[in-house]
C-alpha cells in the first residue's frame, strides 16, 4: 500500500473490511497511467465545475452499456470506473480519456450525486450485469 494515503487509519477504517481492495490499489500520477491495461474506461459524467454548463456528451445508462459489452465478451475484461472529485467532478480531459461516459438518471433539477452514491450505484449495476449475488448468502 502507498504509505501516504492508502495506509492511513482513516482509509483502512473507511474500507469497511475491503482490505484486499486497498492492498491492490495504487496511486497514479496521470489518468493515462491509471487506465493502462483497461479494456473499457467508464467516466461518470459530471463537469469539473458545477457552475459550468455540462459538456455536450453522449451519456450511456450504466445498465444498458454493461449489458451491451458483456453480451459479446467471451474472455475476461478489465473495466475501469473513473469518478471525479466530490466538489469539482471530472475534468474534460479525464472524461475524454475514457471510452464511454455513464450517466446515472437523476432529476434534471438535481443533476449531481455525491461521489459515494455514484460509486454505489455504478458498482451495483455492474455486479448485477455480472449475474448478481446468490440468494444463499449469510
């Protein structure tokens, strides 16, 4: 783990037991480095400033996109999910580095979600696209 961020007590506590995820995490110096090796990079579509008009993007509903890419996949794929900063969202250059921009349907009057909610919704849709979880879990 990176001693500066990933080994902090607050980070470990916030991982809620997902230490295996933290152990595999790395801190990258560029979006290109972070996306290296990914078959698909999925941005979430918030602009870098909430005071700016959203860029003209073609947003894809996560469930539809996941179903589409998985129907023709025979091998394992590596997919990256890119989320912006809680306060500023994603920079246009980071969005441009991604293969697709996912848009979580929200009330148009409240077009933004906090990052934790966005991560949870995208993760849930991805897990469901992969077949979900069995009903026999403890």
